[in-house]
């Protein structure tokens, strides 16, 4: 929220009778909401995928990817990689994997496989996760 919007909103809320602690509570709640709209946190145990599950068949081909629980998992030249679904540009959950890059379909942010931004929309980088494979089980951790 921009400063001018916040000032106008503050004025509006005061006109409705919100003051002091009530205003603070409203702004604190809004901050938490904004954090929740950011990168989806991984469960502490990580995310586990059974690659024999047919819903992950797209991961078997190079360049294929799947989206699960706010995480994008891709097959990068036979290796599995993972990133958040949430773009660092404006927080849209539209990260995909195209042409060996993470790509946001909202405004075109591009990131290399390490999460480094490749254009101005991607300049903040992308959260990347660790991936390990054991048999047919893929585990993604922070
Ligand atoms: S939100 Fe991804 S490029 Fe803008």
C-alpha cells in the first residue's frame, strides 16, 4: 500500500470511528495478510512426491513441470529442480518452467534455474528449494 493510500485510508477509518489501538490492529492484520500472500512456506518436513503417481507424469520428460502445494517442480535436463509458485515481481502465483528457465506468465519475469533474475521483472530473484531423489520419491525442502 502506498503512503498516500494509507493516509487516505487512515482518514477514512477515523471518520468511521476507528482510533488508536483499533487502527493499529487493522494495519497489523493487513501486514500479516500481505505476508501470507508471499512465498508459500514449505511444511517443515518438506514436500514429498511419489513419482510413480500418474499425476506427476509430466516430470518424466525434460522440460516438463508440475505444480503442487505452491511449489513448481521441473525436470531440468534429467535433474529435478523446484521453486516457489509465487513470483517476486508482484506476488502472482504464476511461475512456470519454460525453455530451461523459471517464467512468470503474469508480466514475463524470467529467472535462471538458480533463481537469479534475468530481466527487470525478475530482478528480485526467485525462491528455490532443495530437491533430493531416493528411488521414486522426490523430496523438496527449504
Ligand atoms: S507477478 Fe510475475 S512477472 Fe509480474
